[in-house]
C-alpha cells in the first residue's frame, strides 16, 4: 500500500479529547450553536450539555466533522475532513474513531473503501490508487492479510491473486504479467520463493524451484521447440549438474554448467566392447533428470 491509511486515521483519534466537551451555556438540550475559548465550534443537537444527535463541529485546527453524535462522541455516520491535508473520511464512527463501513479519500486521489475496526482498515476492503494500481481483499491493521481471495495490481498492470501476509505476497499465488508471462507457485515477501511454474509469452516455460524471485535449485526449462534442460539452476542460469534433451527425450549434451555454459563433463567409467574397442558411459544415468525430482 503506497500510503498508510492507518497513519492518517490515527490523526482522528488524537482529536478525541477535543470531542468530549461540555457546554457552559445556559442550555442543556435542544439545537444550539456554541463556541469554546479555543475557537472550536459546534452547531447542532445537544443532550445534557453534550453534542447528541446531528451536528457539525469545527475544531481549533480547522478540521471539521459533520454527522451523528452520542453523548459528546462521534458515533454513527459522519464525515471528517482534515483541514491541513484535505483528506476525508466518510463512514461509520464509534467512540470517536472509524468503526464499520467507510471510505477514506486522500487529496491525491487515492481511496480506501471497506471495513474499519479499532481505528484501522480491518476486514474486507479495497485500496485504489490514483495511478490505477490497487489492493483488494481482507485487511488487517491497514495491510492486506488473507488467502487466495486477495489481489493486487501494480502501476505497470501486473496482476497478482493469492495469499498475503502483512501486506506482502507470501504463500501461494499467481502473477499475470502485462507482457503475457505468468507465474504460479510459492511466494515469500513479494518474490517467487519455493516451488513454481513460470510460463513465458514466447512459449518457453520453467518448472522448478525459486529463491528470492529467480530460478535456483533443481528445475526444468523447456524451449518453445520442445528441447529442455533438466538440472540445477542458480540466478536464472543453468548452473551445476544438468543435461539438455531434444523433444523426443534424447540427450543432446550433459555435464557441469556454469552461468548457462557447459564447462565440464560428468565423471565417466570405461568399458570394453566385444570388438575390443572402449565405450564410455556416464556414471549417472542419462535419464537421471526426471520430472519427478522437481516435485
């Protein structure tokens, strides 16, 4: 989330003390207008010397609340406008703070719509930014925190659907990239991490292990013509022991790779053929790299 709804909402709670005012006027109940010595004013309904019912209070710092009151507290539906930032909260209040359904609109066009509890976005909601990006789903303490029904889109148009933990993509999820690529699998702290499948728009694909957003560990990379590499990866490169197969499963080459380049052969043992010539055989089976290993 680009801006913290929580940090702004805390400003509302800081004004709580200003709301719990009693009038020194000679009226007790009814509809009246009153100004305190610090220049704060209230115009509306009163009960026993406290705002109660419908009314508008303008605070000494210029902030303004219009809505329902109960025994001197903001309670029910109302609109709170921050004078300095021009941010606005329109929704339900309880004990002077947002509680229930509401909309918090930032002066830059960002907007959160959804449930509030304990003065924070808690429950189902959506945060839509002025640049078109968004976060939707279940919020906890102002951050997305839920299972696969949560989603987000960044300003580039890449869409993620899946698990969030404290505002971070963590757990299982799918990212559909604007360029046509997609990734489905494990995530940790906003990066592909664990087991996953990455499909490229050009027809290539990778299935295997990821670490910190890149292919690392054992995996299978398949080109669009059906040839594939099975083996170890590091930083998105063939790195370690592996083999390249054609579309029919025949070995094209195998050995030790470093940063995508074959740099060495596997250990070999030599056997003597019936005609007396020597035959070399790799110490590992050519079919050692099976798809079962990436599961």
